[in-house]
C-alpha cells in the first residue's frame, strides 16, 4: 500500500516536470524566448490563467500553444486533483512517517509492534502503556491509521505480509510483536514473514481455535492465545462464581485494583520468602518458576534462588515498591 502511494505521487510529479520541461524548451526554440519566459508562458497556459502578456508569434509557437491547451490542461488538472486527493488521505503524512521510522528514531528500542487496530489491540495498547511499554501500530488502511494516530501511538501503514512494513517499524530493535488480526491465515503468514526478518523477536499471536495452535508454534510463534477459549471461560465463571470472574478481569488490567507481575529474582544469593517478608515484601507470591519446574503457593521457608521467576499478585503500588526492593538486593 505504502509503495503504491509513493509510486502514484512520483508519477504525478514526473508528469508535471515533463510537461513543464517540454513546453519550456519548445517555446524557447520556436519563439526565441529565454528559458524563464518560456517556463512562465507554459505555466500560464496549462494553469488556465492566461495573462496574455506573452503570446506566441510564430506558426510553431501557435501549434505548441494549441497542443498545451488540448493536452496540458488535462494533465495539469489531473495532477492537481491527484495531489489534493493524496493530501486529503494524509498520504503525504504517511510517507513522512514511514521515512521517519526508516531513517531512525534512536530512542525506538525495546518497543512492541502491534499488528492490527481493533478492540483487542486497543486494550493491548492501553495495558502496555500502563506498564511502561512503547507501542508501534501496524495498520493497512488510512482510517485505522488516523484513529490510532489520534490516540497518540506511533503508526506504520503497510501490509503485515511485507518485509518493508516491519523494517519501517524497526523490528530489529523491537522486543516483541503482537499479531491480532481476525484472520488466522493472515496471522500465520505474518509469523513466517517476521521470522524471516528476526530470529530473536518474541512473537505473540491470537488464534480462533486450538486446531491451528500447533501450526503457529511450528511457524515460529512464541505464544499463541485462543481468545475465544479464555473469554468463554470467564463468561461462564460470571454465572457460577462471578466474584472470581471479577478478580480475573481485575488482574488482567494494570490500571486499577489487583495486578499480577512477573519478576526475575536477580540477587546473587538465595533468600527465603519469609526473609523477603521481613524486608518489606507486600505482594503475594503466587508461584515461583525454576527452569521448567513450578512451585505454587510457596511457604515462608521456601528458598528463592537467583534466576527464579516470581509471579507476584497485589495492588499496583505494592508491586511497584516490591520490584524496586527486589532490584536492589
């Protein structure tokens, strides 16, 4: 899409340049005018202004004049309407944004590329922003680009199946890519394209059924989420355990109430959970992960070792202070 816009703009621009150049040199040869006067005459003809202060005197000049009137005005009118259309669609803005990303925002690192603009990705963006992550949105159409840009997010317009789109979004310095298109096959092809560009970036994608999950993993996705399965279970929980369902929804949102946080224990020496409590740990340690082994609801005597992943649950302010405390150990 972006390449088509550039090509269209370049064709219109080149048509104008060729038209003006031909008229200028033709009048200069036929009428003996200097180049600037010839250009002036050409512009007044094709723009339909026609001041009449310079008029062709020779037969050749009159023929050129008639040719420009019959063909040049049409080309000029098409060029003007095309440029106006491009500006109305903010296509020039998109091109400038594209080159901005391509030529480098030095601070655009460890960002998250989100493919698609819909109700799912809007929630994803809000959650990432609440957790301090920068998002770059990839969309295919102008309307979605304008809506996403109005919310303050960086936007790249292009096909999710083209390498140039991800290059504009700086995939080489991104931490993750989230694919949330409604079409499983398109998400799958996007995974393959991204893996061609980067072997390290983390790919998280949604799917509509468990049947295609293995296909996504085989294509190179790190995580595959079946939204229908998760949302269906929460909906059912609202029937027979509504408070539990409320807690689950609350924990999935970082902005208010309870939240869950994944923290790596990076201290040099092991330490017991009870000692962390005495040092001020306020949140609840729901689970500790050591390599592939999971320890649920560890006791106060449980020894947390360097490299363990701690899944903490608590209020946002408690989690922030706990993370700061653990970082300083």
